[in-house]
């Protein structure tokens, strides 16, 4: 079931109306949920709270937590910084997260909050990949998408650096309500993941992003 209410907030010569939405999954749904649970039309996850951190099969790549590098806490990065570029998918290096979706959605947007970095390799940009469930990994070139250019020190570079974040998005198809596996794949070394935010239809823009979702 669910309910909605409107709250009117007034002050400083202006007023705004805030809509509060409460959704309660059925007892059957609740018993099946695990991981970070959708509420308010989104799921927010801090990078360090992964279900699994999987390194490379040869043991040359692992994941390292970096304290207080993010805007709201720690970040996670593939290690060492001299690691070779990886092809996402299969048994490659990855971070896995469990997500409990309660709404009947089939298209979601995943926002990745990553630290501003310069490409570590001579070619190919600075990339990561994201997949949902058995879907193919979607590769994102962070600097190409955001338009930040450290060589020119352009306005987007200055903004991302002052904000201490690059925010990029991928779109995914899911099977609807239930537990899903969200995977963040290493492609290039030195990418630092701060957070992942999944928009299921109700995400509203805020400077730091929403608080982390409840985990069960």
C-alpha cells in the first residue's frame, strides 16, 4: 500500500509545497527483499558498502578503500594505480551491490559519483562500466561525457574539481520489483567511486545527493 501528503513550508517571503510519499511493500514482498531498499523513487549506496569486492583472477588487481576522499565519506578504487586496463564483464574486477526494488519499474538510471581524476593511461580516456543483473556492462568515459579538460582547465573541469565529483549516468532495463545485482566494473585504473544512486522515477536534484538507503 501507499499514501501521499502535501506539506506547505513558508518562510523568508516565500513558500513551497513538498509532497511526501510513503510506500509500504506487502508482507510477501518484504520477506523477499534484501540489500539496499528503494524508497522515495531512488536507491542510494555509498561505494564502500558493497556486497562483494572481486579482484582480478590473477590477483594483480584488488580494491582499496580510501578514507574521506569523497564528498560524503570514503571512496573505493582499483589497486594498484599501475594496474592494466581491464575488459568489463565475466570474472573481471568489480564491486557488487544488492538492490531491493519495490516499485513496478522497468527502466532505471544509475548515477555514478566518481572523484575528479586525470586519465592514467596515454589513450582511451578514463572509464568505468556498470551493469544490472545479467545485462551487458555499459562503458562510460568520464571526462568525455562531462566535458572536463584538465589540459585546458575549462569551466567544467573547474566546476567538477571544486565540487570534488564527476557525476555520470547510464540507463538500464530491469525485470521489475525484486532483488537485483548492480555491478560496478573496473576498466581504467585510478577511478575512485564515491557513490551510486539509482533513479527509479522519484529522484530530485540535490547538491550532495540523497542520504544512503536502508539496508537489510
